[in-house]
């Protein structure tokens, strides 16, 4: 997995959309569920096999998205310490990305790309076989990301070009327009991809869209296997609520 788009709309408002590409033999993930992290409530779908997730959001507006693969395609070389999907739930147990990155042990994990959206910053963490690098991206511009374990560089480049051609024509794209763009690029519709071993059929099994604004976060989960949609939201705590909790 996967394909991820980030589209800023206005001050502190943006849309994060994640298409999850997965083998159809993997158990179907649960829709988004509320979980209690150390300091706040978080929301994310759950992969029943790895017990983790590929995307999540918190009540305060922090978000995380995970793609398989680092800067380039790697050889599968198990055993690995644990599922990469456990990274996002663990991130939400820390007060911020800096604290999480400084104390979390990334050794023994399969390569990945982790995107963290926090305090008007985008942290991009890329772990390859032998190193890990963090960069801070400009949150005022849109981005498209693809998984290096499924999409060759030329396909990634072509998809970004299509994204950059499509977006300028939309002053503020609607949820439906963003969804249709992601549906246009389902894994099964893409010709130039890394094919899995025989017997493993990969499809885009879900699309998750998170809308962040000053009043909270809203998550739309599109289950493409069962043709279902579920929406859940977390509203920001008001000043009155924060003062009540502090007493």
C-alpha cells in the first residue's frame, strides 16, 4: 500500500486521503473506531491481522498516515519486529512527533514512509533498510505520495503529474471530486505496478478521507470491498470543556 493525497484548503484546514492497496486474502479491516491514547481520543480503522492501522487522527487535530516502503523498493526479509501498523497508535501515545521520534525504537521494522501532520507542520519520515531520515514539508502546498513497494518510480511520477494537472482546476475540490480522483487510480486500474507473487491478488480495498478544520476532524471511510461508507467525527474540546477537565 498505498496512495496518499494532501490538499490544503485554508488556514488550518486540509483534506488527507489514503487509498489502501492490499491483498484480498488479508482479513477485512474494521471501520474507524475511537480509541483512548495517553492524552486524548483518537480515531482510526484497525487491521485485524497486524492489530494496527495505516491512518489515524486525534481530537486535537494531529494526523498520521503510513505507506509501505521507504525511498525505494526493498527485498522482503523477515522476521520483522512487529507490524508497521503499530507505529501510528504508538505515535498518538506521545505528546508530539519530536518526543515520539526520539524515544521510539525503529530498529527491526520493515521499510516504511510515515507522514505526520501536527501543529501546521508535515513531518515525513522515511525508513529504508539501513537508515531513517526526517524532513519537514511545506504544509501550504498539496502533495501526492505512493508506496515504493508497489509503484515503480515512473508510475509514481506519472501519478503526481496527473494530480498536479487535476488540482489547479479546482479552487477548493469537493469531497466527491477528491474521491473520484482516487478511484481513478485504483491499484487494479494501474498498468505499471509491481505485481505480487502468484496467488496474491492486490486491489484498492478502501479509501479513507480525513477533513481537518478548526472545529475538529471528520473521517469518511469507504469500504470498497463491501461497497459501504461510514463517517465518524471528533470535535475539538471547547475552552469550557478544557477548564472543566482541569478542575
